[in-house]
C-alpha cells in the first residue's frame, strides 16, 4: 500500500530567545486545538535552533506534516511577537511508491505584520491542466 507524504523543513526567526521559549506554549496550544479536528492534523515538529542564537524556530515534518498547521502557527507567532516582513516555505508532496498522482508540492508566503497571504502556489493538477491545453498561469 502506498503512503502519501508531505515533507518540509523551514525556519522562523522570532527575534529573542524569550519569544522562542514562549513560542513553545503557542505550539502546544495549537497542537491541542488541532487534536480536536476530525481528522486530526498531521502537525509538525518544532525545536529551537541554538546555533542561530536561540531565536530561530525549526519546523519540520515527521515523515509527513500539515502545511496549513505550520501557517497557522507562524501567524500566531507573528501576532504574539509583533513580527514584520515576509516569511515563506515550500513543501513537497510525495509517495512511498511510484504513483502517477503521487508527486507535487507548493509554497506559501505570508506578510508577518498582517498575517495575510502574499502569494501561494500548489502544483496538484497543474501538469494535467497544461497538458490538456489549459493556461499554465491559471
């Protein structure tokens, strides 16, 4: 049986080691809320990256993860810590076995000051659309 996976690894600088420690509480709260979803979110793993001064949060999958969960967490951190600028990450959709529909991915960029999406892309269906004569920019 094939397993469909979403893979990613990204950093978020929250400004201070104190904010990084507080971000762990935000993560635990969001994880508890997500556990009540049906089905529950795949979530992600979080740790503080000491080699970057203890202000960087490392978010990554554990064989598979939920990009939407990462986005909600980053939005909460941005609001809680007054972050500004742009932040983004990319992810890969893959499969444990060769499948014609098993591969793709996407990327998402946020305005940290507002929490709004600046741009995003998702490749699921794009290839079939273009091969079928559709607009590659649609």
